[in-house]
C-alpha cells in the first residue's frame, strides 16, 4: 500500500531523521504522507553466549532528537490513512451515542451512613466521585474542573474514612497515573491543605477512628527504571504537615523485615481490630504478610510477626478482631480459606475452614454476617458466604456475570458489588444477611436494545489436549459459512482473568457492522486458578499465544470465520500474546490490533515498570530468564521477507506501564520487514497513557479507529477506499 521501500534511508550528519521524508503515497483519491523511516543504529548485546541485535535502541531515549518527530510522523501517516476510510465518521458517531448512553459505576463504599460511588454519568466525559445522603447525590470530585485547558485530569483512586467525614483521593494528569494525594472534608466538599506527591499506588488505609491513614509513596523519579523500586509506607494524621509523615517501613529500615527492591510495603488497618497488617507485594498475585499491634506500628517500634511468605501462595488476607483469615493456594491451586488466632498467626497454626472446591476463590471480604468469597468458574463469577455459623452458603447470581467493586464492612451485614454480563450493562447490586439480592438502581439502565445479539461459550482443544474456553458475541441468525469477519482478543498474564463477561456498548457498533467479537481465555490468566496461571508463565509462556492460535483455528473450523477475515487483539501484556501469535502464524490473520502492548520485553530494564515484571517474565541476569524473555519478545521474532498481516499499534506518550518504545520499535521493525504491502500503523495519543485515565472521548476515537481499521482490512464492503 505504501509504495515505499522501508529500507530506503536518508542519511544525514546524525543518521536518518524521520522528519525529512517528503514522499507521499496514494489512498483513495488523496495523497497520504508516507510513514517516517526510522533511523538504524544497531546495538548488540550478548547474553549467555548469544548475541542480540537491536537496530532501534535509540527509541528508548525519549529525549533523542528523532524520537518525537518519529512519533509525530507515524501518527500523521496513521491519521491520514484512517481518516480516509469510508464509514469511519459515521462509525464514530454511532460509538459516541452508544458510550454516551451508558453510565458506568466502577466503585462504591459505605461509610458513616453515607454512600460514596465513582461514576461516569451518561453523556459525560470522565468519572466523578459522588456521595449519596438523604436520598440526594452530590458531586465531591470532578476531575474536569481541576483540568487546565491543554490537559485533562483523572481520578486514580479514593477511600472514605470509616466515619464518612473525610475522603483521601488521587488525581493525575493526561493518563499518567502519577497521582497527587488530596484530602477532602466531605461535609463542605473542600480540600484540606494536604498535598502529597508520588502517590501513584498509595493504597490508603484509614484508622478505625478516622484520624489518619497509612499510605505508600514512591521515591524515585518519574520515567526512570527505579520508579517503582524502594517505595515506602508512611502514616498521615489529619491536619499535620505531610512532609513530616513518619516512614514506618522501607527497605533496610527494620532488620527483622528483609525484602527485595521490587516489593512494595503496604500497611493496612482493620475496623475493630488492634492489629495492623504489613503486605509486601510485587507483580505476583501472591504476597508476603506480617502483623503487629497497631499501637506499636503507630509509635514506630513495631515487632512484625510473619504470617505467610511468597512460597505459601497467600493472595488475600482479612482481620476480624483477633482472628486472621487467609486465602492460601499452596497445594490448593483453586484456593482454600484458613483461619488463625493473631496470638499465633502463622500458616502452620491455621486451620482450614473452607476447603478447595471446583471453583477458584479469587478473594475474601469480611462483613458482620460472615466472610464473602468472590469466586470464578472458568471466567464466570460466583458468590459464596462463610457465615458466623461456620457454614458455607451459596448466593445465586442472576446471570452469567463478572462480579467486582465489592464493598463490605465488619460493622454492617451484607455487601455491595457490581455485576455485568456480555449483554447486560453494569449495575450495583446488594445482598443482605438472608442472602437476598436486589438492584440498587445506582446506575441508570442505558436505552440500548440488546435483544438482537447473543453470546456463546465455546471450547477449543489446544495442541497439548487442554480445553481452552472462549466466548463469541454476534447478532442472532449468524450463518456459519466462514464469511463473517471476526475479532478475537486475548490477554493471558499475571493470573488475571482479563476478559470475563462485561458489557461493552462500543463493541455493538462493530457487531452491527457485521463482526463476530470474541475473547479467548488463554493460559497465563486466572480463569481456572493458579495452575492455569503457571501454565502460561515464565518458560511456559508459549502456551499463551498458542492457545490463542488454537482458539482461532477452532473458530475457523466451526465456520464462524476464515483466515482472510480473522483479526486478533490484545492490550498491555496482551501485546505479547498477539505479537507472538502473529510472528508464529502470520498466515492465520488478516489484521492485528496491538494496544499499548509489550513488544520488546528483553529491554525491560530501561523502563520504569520493568524490574517489577521479573517474577512473571523472568530475570535477564539468569540464563533461564533470558531464554524465557527472548521467547516472548515479538520485536526480536520479526523476520525479514515475511508477509505479515495488517497491524495497528497504539501508544500513549505518558504511559507508565508499557513504555512507548515498545510499539515504536515494533512498528519500525514490521514496516521494514513485511512483504505483504499491508499497512503497519502506529497511533499515538499525546495526552494519554496506558488508557486507564483516558476520557470517554479519547476512548471513543480509539474505538472508531480500531473498528474502521478492522472493517477495512477484513474486506467489509462499505469500508473500502475507492
């Protein structure tokens, strides 16, 4: 399509500068600027006797003179191409109507007789924080009011004090997640004087008397590889100078608590208990836990007693007075619940109160009437309660759903939580002590008719015999003749069940245009517990992208689609999944969407979120880690002279999780290598990051670009340029 040899280079005094390219290519009736050809400056590294060449190492330096021109040139090319796709403008309008119709509530909390909830109301662009009291809703935090004209802010996290009188929350700019901590008086909605920087992952925890809170603070500069290393746990008492907040835990502060730089210390207090919990966490779901009397912790001379180490595979803990509950997975990969006295809090002295069953126990939540267990059956949520009578009772959910945003308190019966399904918009539900469920009505139902659509749960048999579930959503009456375009997304990392049932109003626009939209539950996720995760972790990671390949082949065998009309997609760590599926089987796909994706994990050590990933991907300082990292590196897997599918890559320049050099390098490498003449496009958002803090308008535009690209590349008639 481009009409340009990607290996043609313009060499100047400093190599090839992307900004000097002036050639244009044709698309439809108008000329389109060619994508910039990236400067080549090969750097070689040798690991355990193997030499790795990197032609685009310079992209890792965001201050390199060619980096911003490269991003701008690639984005200009992408914009010119996508904007000329017939039907894109109408598609955007349809997406805007659908997303605008749907209000979304993503967190709730009951405190001091007030109900706090975070919601993006219908028709608005960003999430706001509300409080409901006396039947009336009042806005507490509206990030749009705090935004400068050239930027936007996002509400990253928040937590109300137990008495409901104060609120601690974090705001960041341009999707960076680089939070500044604020404290608000709820009665008048006014902020106190406190401002605390570097609180991206603050995880605040209030004292039971609401006089102050523990929080975590980062200590290294933004954008450096040390950003998430050596964070510290502090305590802030309301009305005091935040600069004087005592540091209660950091590495090497307490000789009795040794841990690695990548581990983050988080201190948590529990309502009605005289104990505090110290959790040490990294990218793993498992954590290390210790306890100490709360008074000693606040006085700064705590003697922390070990509860569980990483090897015990404890993923969730709760304290009820002097009783400790643990969700342990060692020897029970789907989880079991243990109970211990805080007088002897270790795993060895704990007794089993809920044994492992057929379903995965995801986490536990303490309420006055018992312990609520959020569970998972192959990606579908279930709910159980371990009552004060020591019996487990089932709570039947009304439809196949994802259960999230759960709120419980040891001073109140029941729970609040969000439920959503593939074709059921999200709503906040409540359950009482008798197990009765009811909708709260907190989230207005959108005026969207879902009756024309259906979802189906299917299974593919992977090459090693494993049954891999996947879901397809499409309009009713679909003909299974292989002619329908399909888009299948996958993730498969960190033990997270990423694509559980969730209503996406935007996706209906793509389905209405004739697509099947689907999700593959590849190994590496958590749909079936720890075994499912470990089967796609470290040296086992190839199972993840091969599961996606096998699901796609099954989809074709069942005549839902065919390779010429099949697309795959993944975001973040899902970039590994789709990148390696594409490089291993380029013949199987017509198009690939790689959203803010990891492409070059061999270079994790130069980005701010890198070292923390070692438990999931491997440490390059070890030969086994290097081999695992090389196997998942899509950038290094690209081969010259291969006909690759059309690819749309995306990045945000403030992304704190996946550095923009990943999609930048991958774009340059694919453009230089492919012989298919299909487009390789890089879409850049210059005031967004990983997507977590993006506004509705930003998400709408990205969806329109993605869907138009898919419709074009899978041959849908109304989206083909003249």
